[in-house]
C-alpha cells in the first residue's frame, strides 16, 4: 500500500490535539516530521516522527509529500506559499488565511504547481452537524425558514496565547466563527445579505469574544452566534421549516476525546450521549428523538489521502475555504470592525 510522508508544522493545540492523532490513524499517511520546539511532547505523542526546529527543514525535505500547517493564523499564507513553491501538497488549519485575497493567491499557486490544497474545516464531521444535515436533506422539516447554530462556552477569564492578542485572524470570529460560517455555507451556499454584530465583552479583552450574525437566503435566515460568558448554553442547533423543527443540545465529543488522548476511529468513536439526542417535532403534532449520527473527524485525512493517491475529490476544497474568508470580511465590514 502506497503511503504519503507528512510533515506537520506546529505542535500547539491544533497540531498536537487534532492533526497529529488524525494523521497517525490514517493508514495511508505517515507522520515523518514535526516542526516545533516542543521536542519532548512530540517524542511522547509521535515517537516515529523526527522533531525539527524550523518549518524550513520540513518544507525543504524532498522526502515529504504533504505539509500540514497548524501554526498561528498570521503564518498560514506565507508557510503555505513556501510549501507549494517547494512542490508539496498542503493542508492548512482553518482559517485558510487572514484575507480572501491571500486565499485566492494560494489557490492560483496550487493550480500552477499542480499540487493539492485543502483546509481543515473539521466540524463538517461533527456528529450533531451530520445529523442536522441528514434531517435537512431528507426533508424532515420541509422547506427550511430558520437555521440557528451556537458555539457558546464559559470562559470569563482571558487565556494567554495569540488567539486573545490583537493580531490579524485572532478573536472568536476567525476561530469559532469560521466553523459556524463553513457549516452554514455547506448547507445553504453563499448568502445574499449579511447582518452582523461583533464585540468584546470581557474586561480587558483585546479582540472580539462575542458575535451574532444573520445570513439571509431569500426568506430563510441562518443565525450564527457565539458567546464566551455562557454558563448554561441553550440548543446547539435549531432548524425550523414548514414541515417541522429539529433541536439539538450538547457538543460533539470528538475534540474532548482527542484532548483525553483517545485513539480516533474506534468502534465507539464519535458517538453521542443518548441523553443529548436531538428532537424532531413534526408539523402534524408528532415528535420523536433522533439518534445522533457518529461523528467522523478521521474522514478528513482519509479524504486527503484518497485525493492525492486516487484522484478522489478533496474533502474540503480551497474555494469553499476562501468563501468562508469572504463572508468573514463582509461580517467585519457590516459590523464596523476595523481590519
């Protein structure tokens, strides 16, 4: 079986919790090297991978087939550009870049280089989102008129790290908002209008920690909301149509499992607590619980391997990731948020 040699740039939260475990569980990928100063962490988590100090060492290594970029957002575009110019296939952690113009440049460069470029929008494979998508596509709620997705959490204290600093691509809009926007675009495509309110609520916050977005699709509205000081969240998803309503509480557990060191892809991977199964209320008065489909983060790298080795479609196209940035830029303008 042919395998691809993978070099991972960065071993912080994204690299160590998400990318490294998911790469290692895909049989057609081989994690060969990680660029990070966290040498001991790399040796414990991925002893088969060489720990190197500089991204340049991986980008310039002729034995590396695929470069995965899991570094701070401001470095995504420069590192992806260097890797593509070196002839590597590239995966970038979301968001793809800090501007849509940077994303377009990378898309054009990947085409010129004949390399594949994808973006890790993993929450397309959340168990709750997969279940809602199936309800929508199966016509369970009829014609949809109201979609609502929340990414609320209780974090009243500002945490150290670049995500809380006044940098391009920092703040919850680019972090959690990128997930919610990508999910909405996956379901409904690009909106025809956007209303937005973005703000910083916590004392001392340097970047946005709250947003409320309304994406318009003709008569339908998609509401995307994030709060950072929410002790008891309401429904994670709501979908209302002329045939019924679907409501789902709770959060997909794959991130928590990865943080706990569980191995992805086992028989219980991505399963939901039955107490958190969604409710489908039909317009005719009937109501039933909807068993949550299994979440499947491993699908992303399974799809990347298939795209490179078999010519299969990419699991996330760079154009769809660019569209997320286009919406993010529109949101900032609509909310009056400076560049």
